[in-house]
C-alpha cells in the first residue's frame, strides 16, 4: 500500500464530491483515453490519475456517492441518489469531508480486493475488476450507514415493483446491449487482425481496447450532464471488449470475438437494468448498476473465460 496515494485519496474523494460524481467519472474516461493514446508516456497516469487517487471510480465517484448520501441525511440535499450535482454548491465542509473519507475507504477496498485477496487467495490481482467491486462495496456501506431505505429500497404500499424492464424497454435493452457488443467486438477483432499481420501499434491498441472502450463510454456521460438522454453504456462496452479480446486472443477468429462481444453486451445490459430496478428503486442513495455489472461480468471474463480460451497470440 502506498501511503502517499492513500493520503491523496482523501483529496480525490473530496474533490469529486465538490464537482459531482458523474463529472468526476467523465474525467476518468477522458484521462484513460489520453493515457492510452500516449502509449508508454501515458502508462503512469493510468495507475495514478485515471484509476488512482485522482479519478479512480473507487475513490472519486464512490466518494461523491457517499457525500450525496450524507448530504441527504443531514437535510442539505433533496435526493440522496443525486450523483450529478456538484456538492460544492451546498457550502458545507462536512459533506466534502465525508467524500474524502470514503475516497480513502475506496483506496483501501481496492487494495484489499486486488493485493490481499486477489494475490494471496486467487493467485493474481486481476481476478475481477476490483475498482468496480470497490465502488459497489462502498455504495452498499453508504446505503446502510446514511439511509433508512434498506439495501433494496422500500416499495410504497400498493406499488407493483418490477425487477426487469418491461415491454419496449426490455426490447431496447436487449437490442442496445447486443448491438454495442457487436460494435466493440468488431473493433477488437479488426485490431486483432492487424496485430496478427504484424502491426505492433495495432497489437498495443488491441491489448488496451477494454480500457479505451470504457474511456469513450465514460466520457460520453458529458452529454447526460447536458440534459441529453445519453445511454450509460460503460458496463456494456468494457466487459464486451474484454470478452472479445479473450476470445480473439485464444482463437484468432474474428467472428467468434464479435459473437462473444454481442452475447456479453446483451447480458451486461440486462443485468444492469436488473440491478437498477432492484437496488435503486425507492432508495435514498445510489448503488451503481454499471459497477455491479462490471464486477460480475469481469469475474466471468477474467476467472473463467480466460481459462477456457488461453491466449495463443
């Protein structure tokens, strides 16, 4: 554990609370894209800035989620699940401090999941997306500490609750999930083909396509902050890209990679909606459906699919 980064994580969570959870996450996506395109020069920024103390979702976004839940509890914020509004506008230092504390908690959670549990129990730190898993655990703590709505919310009497999208919403979810997966799988396969043909540059982008796809979809949330109906899709892009990378590297078959991306995209989209309806209906804080989805699907990708399709590249 790097004590310097742990201390800095307090500032990361505090800063994210001040500017808002989604705005901080947009910076995560922007810095990931920039760092990947910078190649070797950008590599240190991924670990320290994008997924470190500055903008790691486990630190920044999770800190902002906690600050919003706390602000609702003390009567400073109307909606505790508000992850868009910059909380600096509340002019309450205690709200920012809660964000900072949960920033440090997020840093510790990611260290425990990756280094202590991952390395010592599973033999490798990347057994799942530990950043997303940390976001999930932090959000559950916020729900239990700062709200009275319970883990899955309190459904008002007489209200029928659904746990999966209905009608056209279900159709849209399945089409969007599969379609986005096809897109990401196809791009992965295209770079894979170029890499097999001898392009070192394509091989680098191929290996980074999970992060690159994540960065694009995360940065796209800037349109949601503008009030446009942007569809949050990082929980689709990232796992679908990972699936396609694993399958292509294990088979060198572009069609199989695209098919794998489509299936993962569809399942991720559906699971994300299930989490949204299950945990965020009639609740006073935000449990992040994309983080939950990424944690589960990347566990399958990294700990199961990678064993079935060992890389031959």
